[in-house]
C-alpha cells in the first residue's frame, strides 16, 4: 500500500503541475506519459490495522490524477471519458447496459451521452427515444477512446511498476476478496433498505 500510495500521489502531483502550466487550453496539450517519481519523498504513514482508509486514499489520488490526465489529453470530463470508454468497450452498447455499467441515474447518463453525440464522438442508432437506442463511437470518438485506454494503461503500469510480482499478486488477490465482500455487503444493505421501506 505504501508503494502504491506514493506512486498515486506522484501521478496526482504531476498532473496538477501540468494542469497549472498548460492553463485553460488544457486539451490542446500533447499527452505526456513520462512519469517521474514523486519529488517530495515524505514517507506515507499507514495505520496497518485499517485497510479501507488507505484504499480510499489510493483510489482518490488515482481517480483525481486520472481525471486531470483525461482532461489534458482529450478535453473530456472524468464522467464523459468514462461514458465514452463504456460505449467503446463493446459497441454497439444499448441504453440499459450503459446505465447499469455507469451506476448513475438515467438523466445524468442521458445528458452526457447527448453531449457526446452533439460533439460528434458518439453515434446513436435505433428507434426514437433514448431507452431504445444503441450507441457506438464515431471515428473521432474512437480516437479519443484509444487515447483514454493508452493513458490508463501507462498510468497503471507506472503505479504497479515498483511492486515485486509475488507481492503484487498477493495484493491483488486480497483486493479482489475485499471487492467481493464489499459487493455482498452492498447487496445486503439494499435488501435491508427494501425491507424497511415496505
């Protein structure tokens, strides 16, 4: 966790520095993938009795730096980049599949999809009405998708690079167990919520 947190903070600090240097025309900048190790080098103190808090911190730094990186390289917001990625994974994507993957309400997803269509990045086909539509990427949208995938791959590689393979394998196995337990806990909470509402 200490290694991963340190790398995630490095990514965030570098993206923040790049965003300040580039300024308002952030989407005109060349995507930079020459990551450097964090300059501050202050040790990150982790309470080893609690795993959730460091995981949330790691996720927050990695997500925030990702949002800055996607904005810099494509001009898209974090959610727009996410929607574009979900559509690009297995097009054509139908509406219910897209909303389920995004875990957002229909109105937020709908506004974002409409905005991406207006920008010429997403193409809609099918019967009238948003919920009957199937969505694919335009040629320009495919170019953005490729940038997002490549940027994500390079960021993940930088994050994991210093962790020895056996240690990384053990971490990922532990993380997968935590993810499964968290998903089960969420389902239980939803079931309790339904019971209480009746």
